[in-house]
């Protein structure tokens, strides 16, 4: 039987170099562990040292073990062995940054009280030295009475020594931390007696110190009502005797005493390169300018660099579908594989370039320290809509695609701000809306209009998102997500060179998380929509639609090459498109569209438009292809809609124009209908990928359902108002 | 005076932190509690938030929160 690995918890402040150290310890043998109900993710990795197996748990970066939210409580519970099915760690490795030792050791002093052996990894000794801070590891170990290992991951130094120190520390008695005044222990003991022996002493101390914290919420809810009174009285007695910030004064006092011999600091803080960079990057003019350049580059790269890769993926899947099409007998199974599964998988994979590029950018910006500056610069603007500076980048990247944008909200620690950002991100006008806008602007707002009308309309459509998103966020923060304004206390870390390895791992994690967790839901919905459009396959006992279409396809192939053959080919193709249109119009989805027609009428839509909108539930751009099919011009490629030379796109435009003009009721209001559709698609959440990612990031079904519902209601009302106003205006003009 | 009134480039000693207990505790964890030195490093281009330095850590703090921190100005740390 293999022995169980020794469990190590890796704990440190954000920016301590914890992730880099984790990657160095565990290599690529890592996996992500999820916790139900909370949005934290913890990675675990493994390594072997001196014939023993070790398991490392990478805890989320934190400044203290005073939990303020369920998310922060997960880490504390894990360290105390209070999580079901998870053994208490055998040992803690605290990661501390030498250039800011006091602040980093604050967390360490709390770790010393958990009753577990502790080893300390000191990072950035070199960069501390450049600012005149010299740390003597041997003297530090003597002062703190804890094993100390200096590590320098980029140079590959200290990893082996750290592993050896871990092996030595395992099984050793727990070290001693700061000693609190005797009355703290007395108060804690009397609270402990009321709570019972099952509550760890560490949590009783947290209960005493953390006013309004998560420990208080959990223990008071479980305890007797008079406990709240006893707790308040105990806190009052301690405050009266010792004054404010007792915990911080004791801990920092202890740290300064323990490190005084080991650390030499310059008398005055020297002006470092990082400080000088900070001056430029947060400068009124230069800082703002550089910020816009960085944002533009990021934005441009998601759009431009991702496009060729996305085209390649698209072409690859189309080719694959054709190969399968050619090598299988016709029928429902072939259609399921080519139109359902291969298209479905393709529609998932197509997001990867954007996700990888955005996360590459975010990882670099975060690792080098610029991310916090971006949030610092934008905080005042974002606060106007009830959010904070950290919401800016997720919302901006949602303009390319909401999927990576929503994943990028992980940088927002405050739960309410993060949820508000997630819920409004899909309102930002993403690139999938572009084919829809292009189709209707090209069809109804180009010929016979002034040259600036198409451009202005497109701009207006983008503005719909830019304006609705912040207003919605503000409303949400005032209603559903109301709460006191969170303290925006953010560390502005020293600038440093980003680690390529860390960046690559971040990109891979993001890609994998999307494929595995969101991909399945996207694929499932694609298959459902496929089935609703495929069945029933016939109206009468005659030949089924797919079989008839197959027969025509064979005839098209049989047409010999030549000038007049083209005519025959075109006739067959028209017949095929007509048949496909009949089939889809009679499909279950078509029937649903027809049944729902009364609901579409106030928007200026007929059942065909409604059916196309329903079919585009998996993704907005599907609307274009569906329109092509139900208007009998065949499947139109959403990417080709802006191309004036594309026959199918031109055919679709012509047939939309003529069909809408012929309509006796809607005929004169074609432009109003076009606007109504565009507004609908600007505001709706017809995107399974977005919903799947919201589900994944919030770990709940209620947020995706809420997002879909409010956006659909908003879209419907917006489309209704647009059509009615447009109609009124056209009537007045005539 | 309160921290939001401290001119850029000046240092001060923290006298007291008003406001709710969570704010005081989070600031204390970062080393910002009565008796400690604090420097007003800069202000964001839009005038808010502030960038402060506490014991070598650069922190961003909104003006509204800084107004809850009472300080005693010490000296200009940056004579330039």
C-alpha cells in the first residue's frame, strides 16, 4: 500500500511570489480543486523528495487569517482541518517577501498559532538588497525560531533546500508566536467554555478580534443568542484596557523584536526604480497616456491576433465536417455528427484564441505590477457605476467577447462587485454582434441613405452597450447587490519582470477551465438546437426532406462542366435551398416560432424572425445563417456578411428586402424592424458560452438564469420601444 | 488633520483611525495603526484614490477612507 503523501499548505500574501514557488515545487503535476458554494480555486501539486511523496496545496493569497467572507473562510477551515473529506495539512510553508518583511510576517505570526510545524521561504532577497534592505537568513531563523530558506525561483536557487527543510520540519513541534496579554487568554477561555470544545482555540481568538468577520457570522448563528452579548462585552473590556488595534500592535511588536538582529534597513526609504516607474505610470498626463496605449494594445490583440487563429479553427472544423460528410451514409446520425457535434465542438474551441491572448495579457500585467495601477487609475470612473477600478479590464475585454471578460473578473476580490461586473459584462457590445449589425445595416440602412448613416448606426449600437452596462451595474449595486461600499485598500506592488512560466501556466489554466467546464454545456445546447431544427424530417409519408436534399445534391454533382450546365446547376441549387427552407420552417423550432408569433408582433417581427432569434440562442451570429436557411438562400457564413462579393450574403440581403417590402403590414416599416432586431441583439443574452461561463465562475445556476432573464426582458422591451417609436416616426414623416 | 489633507510627499504619524471596525482592522493588518508613520506618495490622475506608503508597502486608498485617518504631519520625506 502506498504511504499517504505529506500535506503541505503554501500560504502567503498576494505578490509574495507564492504561485511561482508553487510551480517550481510541483512542476506540471498540478490540478485545480474546487469548493462548492464559493468561488475560490485551490491548486494542488505533488513532488517527491528523499523517497517521500509530498502534496502541496496552494492557498489563495491573503494578508491575514481574519476571514471576512465565506471564500476567505475556506482557507482557514482547510488549515484547521475543518473541511469534510480533507485531512488537516501536516505542515505550513509561509512565503514572505524580503523587501517588505514586517508586513509579510504579520500573516506568518497567525500561522504560528495553528499548532502545525512551519517553514518560511523568503523570496526577493536580491531585489530587497537593491533597495538597501539586507536580510540575514540565519539570524532570522534564530530570531523567529522557525526554519528559514531563502529562495530565488528564476535563478533556480533554494528549491532543493526548501524541500529538505520541509522534510526536516515534518513532525516537529509547532513553533511559538507572539504572546498576547493575559486577559486576552482569559476572555478567550470563557468564550471557549460557552462555545464548547469542538470550536478550535484559533477560531475563538478570531471571534474575539474580528469585529463583523466571517467567524462571528458562523459561530453566532450556531450558538446561543446571549453569546453575541458576551462577545460584545468581552471586546469592550479588551478595548478599554488595551486601546485600538491590539492584535496588530502585538504582532508587529513581536515581529520587530524578532527580526531586529537579522534585518538592516536604510534610515530613509531610498527612491527605487520601481518608485520612479510608479511616478511615470500614475502621472496625470504620461500615466493616462500609457494606460490608453496599454488598453488599446490589449484590445487590439484580442481582436486582431485572435482573428486569424479563429478563422483557422473555423476552417479546420468545417473541413473536418466535410470529410465526415463525405465518408458517412446520409441520415440523422451524420447530421448529428457534422451539424450538431462537430459544429458544437468548433463553437467551443473557437473562443480559445481570445481567452489565451487576454489571459496572457492579464498575467503579464498582473505579474509585473501594472494591473493594480490600472485599477488605481480607473477607480474613480468605475466608482460612479458602483464598481471599483478592478472592474475596468473585465468590462473592456467584454467588448471583444464576454467569455474571457467574465473569466477576468477573478481579479475582483469583493464578491458583490465581482457579481455585478459578471452580470453586466454581456451587455458590452461583443464581436459576435457584429455580423448581426452588418446584415441589417447593409440591407436596410445603406442604399439610399447618406454616407455617414451606416457608420453612425454601428457606433450607436456599440453605445447602447457602453451606456446600458454601467447603468445596470449601478441599479444592481443599489438593489440586489446592495451593501456597504467595500474598502478599496489595494496594494500597489513593486514593479518586477514578469515570469514567462507563470504567464504560460495562467494561460493554460484559463483555457483548460473554459474547455472542460463551460464546453460541455455549450455542446449540449448546440445539440438540442440542432435536434429542434432537424426534426421532424418529413411532412407526409413521402420522401423525407434530408433524403430529397441528398438526391438533389447528387444531381448537382452529376451536372457536367460547361457554360449552359451552370444554369441547370443554379436551378437545382435553388430547388435545394427551397426544400431546406421548407424543412426548417416545419421543424419543431419553426413551429415554436409560429406559435409564439403574437409575442413577436409588437416588436415588428414575423414568426420567421422570431424563429431565427430562437435558433440563435447558442450564439448571436447564428442568426445570420438561420436567416439564410429560412429565406431559402442556403446557409450564409456569418463572417462573409460584410463582403459585397459574397453571393449568398447578397442573396440574403436581396431576399430580406423584397420579402419585407411585400409584407402589407410591415412593408413600410422595414427600417424600424431592422432597428428593433439590432436593439434586441444588442441587449439580449443569446450566447450559451456566456451563460456557461457565468455558471462556472459563480458556481451557481441562479446567476446565469438571472442574467439571461433580465437581458431578455431588457432586449424585448428595448426592441418593442424601438419598433413602436420607429413606426410612429415613419407614420409622421409620411 | 486627516490623511486626505496631507500634501503629496509629506509623512505623518497616525493618531487614530475612525470608521467601522473592519476598516480599522484591514488597515492595521497592513501596518497602518496609531503610532505608525505614513507617507502620501501621490494621487491618481482623476484626483482619487491616493497612493500611500506604510512601512515600505504602497497602498491605494480612497479619499473617503483616508478622511477617517487622523494624522500628525512629521516632515517632507521628499525634498525635491
